[in-house]
C-alpha cells in the first residue's frame, strides 16, 4: 500500500503538468514501475494528443519488461475510440502485469469498461489509491460529467470597507500587482472567463492572460440588449468570444452571438456552455452577475481578494454566508477561498 501511494503521488504530479491544456479531457498522469523502479512515465499533454498511458508506455526503453511491470494511472484508462485509440486496449495488448488506478471514470463512455478490458485478459486491477486527491485534481472534469455543467469559480476584489467599485463603477486598483498576476495565471488554467454588461462597459477588460505564460481563455459577455460598444476590447477577435443576447445568433471569426430566451436563467447559460464543452468558467463580475450565480446555487468556489484601499461608498461587494476554507497573504492583499455548500460530486 505504501508503495502504491508513493507511485500514485508521482502520477498525480505528472497529471498536473497538463493543467490548462487538455480540457475538455481530464488531466491524467501515468507511471510504469518494474522491480520498485520507475522505467517509464508520461501525462496527457495536449487535447487531441496522446493520452498519459501511451506516453508512459512509449517512454519505456526495454518493452520486454512490461509484462512484469505495474502501471499507475490517475484515472481509469479510456475504453473508447475518440481522437486517440483506447488506452485500456493498449495496456491489454502490452500485457502489463498490474494496473493501479486512483479514480474510476464516471464518463458513460468509459465507466468500468476500461477495467473490464484489462480484467478480461487477466491483468490485475486495483483502484481507489489516492482517489480523493485524483477527483479533486479533476474537479472540473467530474463536475462536467456528473452535473452536466461547467465548474464555476466566482472571483472578485473588494476594499477594506466592502466595495467592488466606486459609485461611478471605477474599480482601479483594489488589489495589488501580485494579486493581478495570480489572476492571470488562473486564466490560463480555466476554459473561459465571464463578465456582465456593466463590467464590460465601464472596465473595458481584455480578459486575457498577458501577465502569465499560457493560453488565453474563451471570453464570455452577457449583453442582453446588445448595447455594448463594438469597439470594446472584448470584441477585438483576438481570442474566442461568446456574447449572450436576446436578439441574434451570428458566427464570425472568434466572435459568436448566441440568442437566448427572454426569460433565460443561469442554468440555461451553463447548459449552453456545457454543450460547447466549456469545462470551467471564472466569473469576474460585476456584482450583479456574481450575485445571480450565488442566488442560483450554481457555483463551486469563490476566490475573494481584499485589498488595502477604502472607498467609503460605492458598489457593495457580494456577501457570502459561509466562512473561507483557505486564506493567503498575497504581498499585503488577503485572498480567501470559499467552497460552495451545495452538494457536488467532488468530495473535498
């Protein structure tokens, strides 16, 4: 058991290297062990590319050792043909001795089928090693599969006296440069970033990751009446952008207008994003949109910065009725992480 935990920890470390690059697939790491020695390892590096298992198997110099080796993988090997062939069949064909998994895959396309492929050819299968850690690592994937919606992160910065902007909607600058750089890092790790009409109008945000190396998220803006100036940075077509409105469907390069019903709610919005395979969303404001998510209960965590400024009056910050589960000092700013109390498939 101790040996299993050691090698699964390494597989989880490898899996995390794919963060921000493999969605809508899960992050997966794989380690091949022979005689208590790692002889191969790999991870899912890029959506559309080889999965963790073939990357690990192909890194083994002496393939003759595979029938006497144990494969550690953070998620049940896939059993279906997608962009790539099924990984469970690869392990079966290589006749590995044993497969140790962290979590089973609750995707109906896999869900136990990978295990069956392995067991049918006599490969010993063991599961549940660091399962909690593996599900937490892939909380976005499991939320998408099991709740049929993206994983939702609410994020805002507030002043010492509890405002997110001045009365004229000016919010610069509540948090410090280190907190802002951290936010740009987060943007590279999530599929999309969302703002409401007033935030788009008053802040004219770019919603990119210019202060951190990585991919830019898909931008989402709610503009029900199509009143936003088309010269805003959001509409510069520099990255994929979705504009939800009440009037038109229209597609052009990196800009999609999506018509919703007049009575659409947060649930409808998230259902459309689910169909578009958007696995995670950071909701960055404004206060009205954040509160709508909180009232709906359709959120998973909130990341709240409290800076050193005080506005005395302005737009009040959303208020959470629960306490933070984590707290950090970001060079003078306080960052608190809140976890939704709504039951979800990811056990923290």
